[in-house]
C-alpha cells in the first residue's frame, strides 16, 4: 500500500489494482470524451493489447481524463486528438497528442506546478491550473515519468512512461 504525499493535504491509503487497467481505462475515457465532445475534434485511440500497468484505477482514470480534457479544451476546430498506449522499450507509454493551439516555450517548465496557468489558459479563464499538476503527481505515485513537447500553432504531446 502507498500513502498519498502530504503535499496533497490528505493521507488516504490506496490499493493497487490488476495490471491490465491502463488499456481498459484509456478506452473508457476515450469513449466517454467522444460522447461529451461537442466540438469538431476527432479522437483517435490506438490501444495495444496485452500491455499492463499496475495502479490505482481512480488515479489513473483522472490522469488520462485530465490529459484528454486538456486536449479538447485547447484544441482547434476542426482538429484531432490521438491517444496511444504502447510498449516503448522496457516501458509502457501513454501518449496524448493534439493539433491544437500549443503551449508557449517559456510556459513549458512551469505547467506541472500547481495553480500555474499558461498564457493561453489565463486568457481563456477556464483553467484552475491543477490538472497537469495532478497528472504529474499521479504519474510519480505510479513510478512513471511525465513529459511534454509543444509548439505554438501545432499542438502538444504528453507522454507518460510507466
């Protein structure tokens, strides 16, 4: 069992779930987002069979949901979001990529900080600045690394390596 970091302001115990959960969760989140999507943004999912990650179902679901929701929120119409779960060397990779507005280079080092909102998020007023901070913390709790590449006007690619 693992304890959530005290920086989250809680000490709730959570339990590991079966190793197959990442593919199942990614598929569920993608189907849910497609139903909720009211914008002209297509969601493409490529979820390889047989890849397994141990983790807390609720936290992993939150991680995937935050990444996909951000891609929709900052996407352009017509646009695309690609969600992929695959093997990358010795790791299992979860990738969420979009062809949206992108993140300014000067904002990239700070996007994982709590309450930080990149310039385009501040302008829209729709962000709390917590989503990507949660993504990174959840990844770390699962022994994973979170990274991002982005270019203004071309989109962003978030990669979680388990």
